[in-house]
C-alpha cells in the first residue's frame, strides 16, 4: 500500500512527500489505522522498522481533526534518551512543516537558554512535548504546568525506559495527566514488565506485534574466534590497510569503550568514544562528527545501538559477543540500513563462546569464522559447550546457557536469558 491510502490531512501528505516517504513499513501499516481510530495501542517492533512515523503521523492527523485547546499541551511523547528525543523532534518538524502544530523538545544537559525555551514551551502550551522523563520532572518540580489539555500520551522505546529505571518517573508523570486520553506504547521487545506497565496505563489496548526479524541477508555476518589478548591485534589488522567509511565498535562496558578509543586514537585513527558518562554537549559533538564523517570509528556502548538512526554504516564490530541475542540484532542492525550492504564482525574470546553460540542458535545458522591473520597467532578451537563448562563460574552439566541463568538454576528462556544490564 501507499501513504495515499490513509485518510491524512492534505498538508500532512505534503510533509510526507517532502520527507520522501512513499510506502508505509509493516509496523506503520498496522499501527496507523488503530491510532487514527483513537484506540490505545501497544506496538512492538524492532529498531529501525519505522516506529517514529507510526505514531507521529496519526498523532498529527488526530491533532488536526480533534478540537483541542490550542493554549494547552495536547500531546506528550516520552523517550528514554536525549538522542532519541532529538530524532523524534526532527521527524516531527519534517512531517508538521506545513501544519499549524507547535512542538518543543524537553531534554537535559543543555544550557540555560535551552531550559528557558523548554519552560516556555511547557507553560505556554506547545501542542506536542517530546521529553525525557527526568527532564520533564525537573520542569514539573519547578513550575506549574497545565496538563489538563493532554489528550495523547506516547511512550517510545518503553522497554529501554524501564531498563534505564524510569518506571517511577513515568508513573509520576502519568498521574498528572487526564484519565481521558489516548495512550500509545512502543517497544522493541515485550518482556513481562512491559506487559505490566501496559496493564497499568493503557485502556483496553490493541496489541500489535511485528515478529522479530532475523537480520537481513544484506548484512554479512562473520566472527573471529580468538583469545582476549588477540582482539586488539585483530582490530589493528582490520584497520591496517584502510579504515572503512563508518565503523561502530561496540563494547559492553564504558571502561572498555574509553580504553579502545584511546588506543585507536594513539594509532592515529579517527576514533571517538560514545557512552553515557559523556556530557550531552560532547555526545552531540561526537555524533555530529561521526555523521559528517570527520570521525570514522565510533567506539560505543549499547546506548547508540538502540534507536539511533545513522545511515551508511559499513562495518559493525562487536568487541565481545553481546549478552543477549536482541542486543546483537540491534547492534548489527545499525548497518545495511535502507537496502545498503553492511558487514558485522564479532570478536569471540573463549569467555564469549557460549553467548555467541546462543546467537547462532537464534539465527539458526552458523556464522562464518574468519581464519586469524598470521600475525595474530593461532586460533583457539570453537567449542562453546566446553568453554562454558570450563568457565570459572562453576561447572554445570547440560545445555549451554548463560552463566547467570545457570547459577540461579532457573529455566531462563534460551534466546532471552534473564539479564542484568550494567548501567551504560
Ligand atoms: P524505529 O523507531 O523503529 O527504530 P525509525 O522510526 O527511527 O525506526 O525509522 C528508521 C529510519 O527509517 C528513519 O531514518 C526513518 O526516516 C526511515 N523510515 C521510516 N519509515 C519510512 C518509510 N515508510 N519510508 C521511508 N523511510 C522510512
Ligand atoms: Mg524509535
């Protein structure tokens, strides 16, 4: 189908054309009519499937057809991170370009001028407020904001918001809103706590679930089986001839991200670190430099894996196998977007082997193991089951699972082991 088939306002259709949107993605096709019908929705689809437009377009159309109080805040969109809030705001500006609808983005880490713009937007009643929960509460704590005109509440990346510990903040904000409103939740995953949140704040919702896709074939996946100390040598080898255009190296811990970025920079490579300890200004700067190509290698924790939309990334390197399959899919989904080709390489040490096997099991395929270049040394055997049994965390018989679930003796789901997210 095409966007023409939705009963959208003409000026909104012009915005769509200006943004070059022609065909809706599956999550858009399914979610837009339900939001237009003013039903509550929980919509679950993985990153990169077009969830932003799936809520922005019908929201804007609803705002054009309902008669809301123009002097009040009418819609609140909550997003876990500043980067995501900015991206939503940018798409919002594109789609609403020809519409008389105002919006303000409310997120932290800015100067006092930004604070004033945000406060004015909130107190003077911007139609749409795009906010991170923490910053929204800072404003709420300092001044009276009239929420009586809020008809729409949208939670984007709800799973991420819960992972980041925003449950109480969200509930505090929700309690200030009129009960008579449309509430919409988007999530990349549907764990139990998301269902619980949905039960609490949604009213008889329509559930939309787009199956988690295997990574597209346009992403070439490969791995190096190696030891921990060989990993740096492999990186050196990969960048010895030339550095591909846009590379993201993912590492699980901030400390590791910092170290790697430093090592690469010392080698004269255009690398920069990206993690949640950075000031907002520095984060914006790094992302900007990466987008425009002045930085070629971004070393990052998972904060950039989810949701962040950067085109034309040619190579993803996982410095270690990610904790669970969904992180892997999110990470490598940063490449090969919009039908381009991309490559994802995972460095698999002995400790990583069981996790990597889980990923292969989920993908139902064997990922190609690149032979180690001679200067790196001998390749260890890939024997994930033995590796897990010999691990220092305890010798358990039976199926290979991640250590945490085995230690707790629980029947953790094979593809989604219970996880303890470090604060990155
Ligand atoms: P998600 O929120 O599911 O991670 P986004 O909404 O950020 O995904 O969309 C990912 C990218 O795809 C964005 O660059 C967006 O502009 C683009 N996009 C989304 N839907 C369409 C569409 N129907 N046609 C063309 N581009 C689209
Ligand atoms: Mg999104």
